[in-house]
C-alpha cells in the first residue's frame, strides 16, 4: 500500500469553515480524546513509579519514553508519507490502547517492577514517534488549504483541553481505583478515538511526490534522505524550521526549568508559579481561539517575525521584573507570542509543503522542537545556579532572537502569506 492508495473514493471536502465542518470536528474530537488519554497515561505512569520505586528510578521511568521518540521520529515521518496517515494514527492508537490496558491489568494484579514501567515507557515512546508525524500530515487531507490556520488553532485548543482535563480525570480515576483505574481510563480514551477517526473523510493525494517513483518500492532510507533534501532546498520551509528550532532551543529551557528556579528565587511560592504558568497558557489559548474563528492573519511572515521578537523579549523580561503580577502580565504576552509563532509556523509549513512530503517534514519540525530543546534544560539550571535567574533569562531571550534574525534573513519568510478563501463560483 502506498501513499496513493485510499480506502475509498473520498467525496469533496466541505465548503464550511473548519470550525463548523463536521468532518474536521470528528477528527478534532478523536484527537482530543487521544490527547486526554496521553495526559492520563503520564499521570498514571508517574504515580505508579512513585509508589514502587526510588526517586532516581522514577526519573528513569519518566525519561525513558523520550529516547525512542527522538530516535524513531524521522522514521515515523517516512511511514506517514508512505501510507494513509489515518491508518498510521489508527494503528498507533490501537497499539497504545492494548499496551495501556495490559499495563492496567498488570498493575491491578501486582506491584509494578522497574523493568515493566521502563518497558512500557519505551514502547509508548516508540509508538508516539509514529503518531506525531501522521497527525501533522493529516490536516491537509481533511480540509481546504485556506482552512489550515483554523485547524491549527483548533489543534492548539485541543492540546490545552488535554492538558487541563487529563490530570483531574486521571487523578479521579486513581482516587477511585488506584493506578490500574487511571491506566484503564487512558486506554479507554484511545479506544474512543478510533471509531471517530474512522468516520473522517480523507482526501487522496492526486499525484505522487515530485521525486517520483513508487514509495513502497524504495528503501526507507532513500525516502528519508529525499525528504531531508526537499526540506533543505525549499525556500520557505527550511528557514522556518531553522528559525523555530533556534528560538525553541533558546526559550524552552527558560520557560520550563528556568521558571521554576526563578519562582523559588523570588519567593513567589507555588501559587505564584501557578499564576505565571496560567498566564502563559491563557495567552496561548487566546491566540488559538482567535485563529480558529478568524482563520487567517494578514502578512503572516512579518506577523511571525513580530511574535518571535515579542516572545524573546518577553522571556528576557520575566527574569528582570521583581513583581509577581508584572511577571504574570509578561507571561500572558509571551504566551500570545508563543501561540502565534507555533500556529503560524505549522500552518505555513502545511500549506507550503507538497502533501507527499508532509509526514517527513512534520517529523523534522517536531524533532527539532521536542528533541533538541530539552538539551538546554541542564545548562539553564546550572547557569541559574551560578549567576542567578535574571542574567540567564536575558541571555536566553537574546539567543531566542537569533531565530528572528534567521527568519528576517529569508525573503520567503518575510513575504509569506496564508492562503485566502476561494472565491465562490
């Protein structure tokens, strides 16, 4: 089966806006269920490890899933382009469902050992490496190009729902039935996503990739190298991915590890930390809601550059203000900027990429953001320990500005625009 093979001849895509399109909303519901299941799984995994293992072993369990995710992400992009991305997502959800329900049964019968929890995390991370690129390759197959910004906003809202709903749902399940119940709820949510995803209409690819040839007849390594060459040579996608990766490397450690240490240094307490993180989330959610309704921002490339500047200066400013409420206000602005950068970057990449390459391009984007940025975490922690939070936040904000320089240096990025809605016939 190749990327050109479909389950059926898909009917025309809806002319309704994405946030009113039943096809998109079915996909969004399936995606949200999967995200909530993800969050509940991580909560159950951490709680199971905490009950049975030492703190060092808990850290090992929680970090284990990131290894196969990073190593296999590019291969997941190849699979997403070779096969119908919906089938890849369905297979991923089915595997995760079986894995998590099996773990639920094991945890209910006995105290989980270290090897079991590490094995679960490794397998889950490997399956996640298939799921993430396929999710990125799917939106252009379920809606029109001019609706991709709305879909990006809806995806961001779904992510926030997963982050908000998953922990209390998993916590309630644990309170009622322990970790086994939390794992069971997570598995049930993965199961729920599958029939919803099966009902989504998928537009087939009309033509093979520009590179030509039947993908299934070529080695996977050749497909991967072909995708990397496509990304490197594309005048818009390559600079966008590089700029986003550099900015993420500069700011992610600051806004995660650094924020915890800054909060402790200022003495704002747990509630202060919650207000700052909540402010950031509120800003990002507001942008997602705006894009979901409006559907298009003019001068997307220049807007993206402005958001990169605001996000980098906002991150630097967080380390300088002495007042909690000033930090919360800056966190809201930084969240607005981060949400804009993320949504516009993903939408521009999806609209500019040949659909036959979208899985591989998505895998590189996600690897550069999820795989590289954690490398800065120990460096940020050590630097704050040596020089304090203020100078490190300013330095990381300045480093994040390098992404802005890279974006502005690309004429294609500066001139980038989102597709306009088609004129009625």
